[in-house]
């Protein structure tokens, strides 16, 4: 999905970012399918793509590649995370950069303009939209921007 | 119930009779489509009188089920589908549903809706409307809507949408007749199209926003709700079950109830009654006498006094005695009383095969029926009750944070709990999880450390010969293994966990008829699946023993079993058969652990229990992993699980030895 689209190679020598398909490869290279080298189309520097076993080890040792922090809604805006149990809120927008998460929320009726009531915060957030009771974790709750209603 | 093997089941009459009836009238197809947990399968059952698995949580139906039904002069094929919230092909269920719609262009679509959640249902109605199929909308659970003070203007809704709208309470089979009548009036809904710009990443979301705006207009005209002044008990109970403090109390009560019902009543009282009272005191002596009459060779059976004490359990150490009875009966052990010729040897071979100490009657059947069956029955009964009550999804709220450590989210608790019934069925239910990573990790943990009810039965019987402390140590060790392996694999497998976003169904009083049908269905599956394997396994072991191959194989495994695990070499056979079915391997260990002069010390019982629990459940589970993922994945998991089981078993053994030495000094 979206994560795979962003799977760009970065040349370690000149810093040029390119897709796997743009890798500059000589014809008749004997390595064939066994090749895991990429060649930068700008400076022609040849470097190994990250081998699977290394990234496996890195994940195991906890040195996962840093993921960019999700854009958070600006100051002064409330999210469901900031409501207290019993509060009623009106959904203003769905933040976050994952379209599939937005759609997953929308199919439960969570769209701008809809009314939600926060039922509890711990151990997980529980919301009520109409007659649907929905459990979600803080990460998702932080993406739902709301305005408190009396 | 969900059968683990065929991809698409057709619980229908033979195809010949179809062709005969198809010649009379063209067969129409009716597709049942709707949001998750709205009662499509119940309606399917009402329309076809065929039972499919029905529960009170989203995601019960993971495959397409078809059956034929006759409405008056017309035959129709009814198709039950997995629940969907959205037709955009992002999830497997939506893809399955889209494929269904495309495969049968002439089909009538019956959309099943939860009347309480009309907004979400109408979102799907508008999506379906864009396909221009003849439709009927069924508003199910009208009783729950009324109980909550809601009203729907059905005539107005029908006018706005342009399709027949039928009310129903599928649980009580109300409204089925009305639906059948409405089927002939099905027509395509009024066309409605939004203006969202196509082919952007946010397109499905933007289009759903537009549809929801339209839905709100429809709702304003047709739907009203007046909140009752105080919530009914079931609603309040539902909130307690999610509460951080009351919910924990609730969880502990459910766990204790399960332990009492399955562990004490099932594994204690019922097993005593069946194993000692029925098999040991009556069936086995009868089988021995019958075999002796048919297969005469000079031998004399020993006799033993068998005492049956039936008691009602209160706690693990307190029980109320009901009655005891002692009978002196023939035991399978015998000595020869004369010379047996060549013919006599053959008779003796058959005799031992049937009623010898490791015979089909004396061992395989008595274990399958007397030890495993009571536990499987009590477990399935209680589990069906829990499933229908709507409690299970509430559990996932409580454990979400713990599961996050394992790269999973609270949703994964559903397959894990199902695994306590049958790991193979549970492996199939992992489909409710969103990402491949979650499905892999859950499948792995199921195969590794979640004992299925058959094995749980044998393990509980083994624990009876240990102290309660050892039982808790075993439980703690299994939970520890799940957390450790889960934590490690969360890091080792690539990918992300999906969002924890789970719809919580209302708590309902379980329908006893449904609970009963479900329990019987699962037992039926169990008997067909497990008992033949038990008998075949016993025969195989018996033959290996007679051909002296068993001792050769045992010698081969000796360094591992005797050296590393510190168990007597006779138990190699148990581990060997454990590769087929781990519960059957456990039966052999149980045999070595109990009896007048047990082969195993308590320390050894514990080590062998831990090792066999961590084995892969059975061949069927292996095949299911291969089907759901790939054969390579299945081999990789087996390649990790079996060595890991021996590793943990050995570590437990050596720590035990060390503790023992340390305590004696």
C-alpha cells in the first residue's frame, strides 16, 4: 500500500533518491536474479540494497528504522484523546496521514459533523457513535479532531 | 460451525436433485450482504434451515456459504457472506463480496441491517445502489431498537430508497415470511451518485463522506430515537465488562467460572464418572470378556478393585462427596497359563491389539471418550455461551495494551481464545486481523503455546497428580512463552500492526438453542476428526512396538529425551506420536504419569508437560497454516516450534535440578 510506494533507494554516495526500477544495470550482467546491488542513475555508484537478514537483525535488536512522526494537529485543537469520559464531542476532521485509517473510521460513521461520546479512556478508548460502540487505542483516538459540546 | 477444510461449503442436497428442480423453474440467487454482526447467518439459517456458525461478535463468518431453498414453486440459492462495512476493495471480506456480486449478475441482493445502526447500514445501501442490482433491505433486531426507544418509518424509508424494506427479528425467526414475499418485489434502488473526484488516495473516504451526508438526510426523515430514562441491565453489564476495575473483576470471575466448569467439573467429576465408572468398571471388563470368548488362548486375566468416588467440586482442594462404589473387575493385565501354539500367538496378537494394555478399546477409545470428551464438551458449551453473550470483544479492550507488546492489538485475543477450543479453527479466524504480520504472529503463538481443549483435557488430568503450585507454574510459563515469543517475533517479522478499532456488540442473553446446536456441531466435528486419529495412532504404536521398531526409534531419540530432558526413554514414543497430535502424545505421558507405580516423578511430569504443550498442535493445524500462509511458512514454524519445545523443556529440567540441589544443601 502507501508504505510500499514510498520504498525509495537512497544512494549513499551522492544522496540521490530513486526507485528500484530506475537502478542503472548493465546488460548481460551474470548475477541475474541473485543480484541485490543497485546502481545510482546519477553517479553510477554501485551499492548493496539492504539485505533482508540485516534488517531482520536490526529489528530484533530494536534498532528499527526511524519512522517520521505523524503530523499532529496544531495547538488549541482537541482530539478524542483530550476528552474525559462522558464528554460529548463533534468531529471536526480526521487527522493523520493514513487514508485507510480515515476510511476505516468513516465506515463506522465517524466523519466531520458527527457526534461522538467518549465512554472510557482506560484500558482502551471506547466511543459511542449513534448506537455503535467502538473500541480504539490512543493512537487512533489522537487522530480524531473534535470540538467539545455541552 | 466453521469446518476447517473446504474453501466453500455447500450444505445442500445432491446436485442431481438440483438439476431436476432447476428444469422446472430458473434458479434465482439471493445474496445476503450486510455489516458485520447484523445477523446474516441467522437469517440464512431461517431461510434455508441449514445451520451455520452464529455468534455475537463481528467476523464469525469468514467464508461464503451456499444452500438451496424452495420458496413456493421457485427454487433459490441463498448465499451467506462475511460482514463488510465498506465495499471498496481494501479488505479481504470486501473483495470476497465484490467477487460474489460480479460472479452472479442476476442475483437479488438482500441487505441485512442492524436497525439500531441504520446509519452504517445505509452507507452500505448507497454503495450497493451504485451497482444497480435488485435489492431488499431487511431491518433486523427491531426488538433491540424498540427496547432502546428507537423508531423507523419503514414506508418512508422504502419510498426514499426505492426498494422494499422488511422488518425482522432473526433470532426469533420473525419476519422471514415477509422477506420471502418481498423477494419477488425486489428492484434496483434509486440511482444516486456523488461528485467526489476519482482516483485519489483519499477517494474511498471522500466518497463515503458524501454518502454519509446523504444518509443523514435520509435518517432525519425516517429515524427517531428517544433515550429511555435508565439503561437496561444488559447495557450496564456491558459497560462493567469494559471498565478498568470492574472489568478486571469481571474477567477474573469468567476465568474462575471457566476453571470451575471445565477444570473441576469436566476434568474432575465427569472424567471420574466416565473413566472409572463407565470404562474402567464396566466397558473394559466387558470388552475383555468378549475378546476372550472370540479369541481363546490359554491365559488368565488379573483382577483389581476399582474404586469410584464421585464428588462435586467447590475449589481445587474442597469437594462435596456424592457417592463411592467399589467393584472388583478384570484388568487388561494377564499371564499365560499354558503353551500357545502358532495359532495361539496370532489370537494373542489380535487380543492385545484390541484389549491389551495398549489396545484400541482399553487405551484409545477410553481416552478419547472418557478423558478428552468431557472436557471438550464442557469447554465448547461454556465457550458457545460466552460467544453469544458478546463478552469476548470486551476482553480485547482489557488486553489491548499487553498485546501491543507483541506487535498485535486487542483484536488478536479472539483467535487466541478460540484456540483454546481448537487451534486449527482459530488459525482460520486470524483472518479478522488486518495485517499479514499480525496474522503470522498470532498463528505462530497459537501453534506454539495455546493448548486446544483436547490437549487441555489430558494436561488437566496430568496436573491432578501435581500440586496446584505446579499448575500455576505451568500456566505462568505458558503466558511467559507467549509474551517472550510474541515480543521477539514482533521485532523479527517485518511490517506494522493494524489499528485497534473494534466494534463492541451489545451484551445479549445467549439463546440456549443456538448454544446447544453450536456445541453439538463442534462435538460432532471433534468426534469425526479426533477419534479416528486416536485409534490409528494406537494401532501404529502397537505395531511399532511388536516389530521392535519402537525401541529402535526410542534409542534414536534417547540423547534428547533422556539426556537433555531427563525423562525415561519409554517416553520417546509419546514425543514421537506428539508430532502427529500433541494431545495424543500427552495421553501417553499421562499413562506414564499415573497408575499404581508411575514411571515419572512429579519433576519429570512437569518437564514432559511443558515440552508437549509447546509442540505444534496437530497435522491438521500444519495443513491449515500452509493453506492460510504458505507451505514454506508452515515448515518454518514447525522448524522453530519443535526445537523450541525441547529447548524450553530442557531448561525447565535443568533449572528444576539446580533448584533441587540448592534446596537440599
